C-alpha cells in the first residue's frame, strides 16, 4: 500500500497521555514505512494522539475515529464500524481477541494482528520477534509484519517536533547556565511513586555537584511544591512558574517536552511525565516497582531503568535505595554526548 491515495488504518484500545507518548516512535516509523498513504487512527476510546500530543507529531496521522463507543463490549460486534472507508491495510495493535474481531470488520485488503501468534494475520515478523516483552517492540513487530521487513527505529528526538514558541518559553524558564537535572516524583497512582525524601536527597546531591535540580510536578502534585521548595532551596519548578505564557493550559506535553529538552538528564518514576521527558530524548533514569521496567522502560537514546526487586528487595518503591538511583544518574551524565 505505497501508492498515493491508499489508506492504512491503525486499530487500538485508546491512548492516555503516557501511552500516546510511548507510541510516538511507532507513529513516526509507520509514516516512514507508508509515506504516500493516508494514515487513519481508530480507537475504542479517546486517544491523546488526537489531542494533547498532536502538536508534537504534526502531519503524522491524517484522520481519527476515536471514542465512538465501538469496542466497549463484545455486544459491539453487532454494530457497524465507525467508517465505511476501505483500507489497503489494517494493523490491530491491541491484544483482546474479541476486539480483533471488530478490527477485522473494517474493510481491508490486508489485516495484521498478533492475536493467536499471528495465525489470522496477512503477514508475520521473524520468529524471534513475534512475542517481545516490551510494548514498543511489540508495535515494531506488527509494523514488520505489515511492511515485510524490520522498519528502521527512529530516535525519539527525531520523532518529536517542539513548536518554536514552546522552545522559546522553555529557554526563558531555564536559561543557559548550570546543567539542569529534571526530577519527576509523581505518578497517577501513588503506589508507583518513589518516596519524596529520596527525590529530595537526589536534588541536594545535584546541587552539591554544581547542577540545578528541576522538579517537574503535574497538577496532581501541587501539594508537594511548598515542602520541596523548603527542603531544597534554589530548586526550580518551571511548570508552576508565574512566568509561563498564559495562552492555554498550564500542563501540556508540549510544554513539558520543551522544558525537559533544556535539561542534561532526568530521574523519573513510571508515569506520564516520565514518558513526556522520554519524548525529549535526554538521558533518563526510570524507576519501577509494582510495574515492569522490562516491559515499559522508555526507549531513550541514553537511558537506564531500575527495578525495585533487583536493587532493593520486595518490589515496593521504597525498596529502591538512593545510592543506586544517584549512581545511575551520574553514569548517564558522564556517558551522554552533547546533542
């Protein structure tokens, strides 16, 4: 389906902001694999690729059919698809068998899905890449099955377009001077958060090295601003700054990625902010406990991830010691090359 005018559909269950940021390299590789095709994204629920993340991937996806209550339950098998358009190719990216039956109802010349070991798929990846553990590797296996060869893996930085206004604002918030180290202590579920006193200790160690700690706090961590500012005098909180441009929402992926690109390195838990930092493609250390780092760690150019079970004990986030995280950050700072 390389000919102009043909269409390729991607079927998914939907994307929260962290999911959307994780899928950006796949979206870029998809566009590179089918440069002359119309790319259509179809999701059972809403997709942040259509909304909050859209300014970072301009022109990558041509049309969306998301959140139209098609795929909420098996009863939807009796409903018509959200579009009658015929596709040269449909790629089913989700893993629930009955939703794959929905995807097969889309009009298509070819259908690619990993369900039942690619048994019902028009193409398959190489045997050693049919069941990878990492979520991004799974997407690239599907794209290999669709394209007939392993697709090139673009760097995250090359996939993400930061609007000029956001880059200018970020430079004002974090002007040239010290090396900035971003710290993202929050998460949508508190069970995924590393204890706040550990982030405070990391921030103080960065100051001792002559670097400036930058806390990236989302709207759910507003109550941490005062105690962090008191515990780490001189720390920066750019997403809470009064100097932000007031032409839209305060908390956006565009702003977060732009700010993160001003930093020399970052430390984050498994969270949406961590995935936004990853999209900036700066050296990143990611902390995991109740979730699997092997499955979810950001695919940054220079990165490391620590699983609590491997460095601390019982798998709870509190089991991860400060020294292990601090040493990982220092190692990345030494290894990273100027971009």
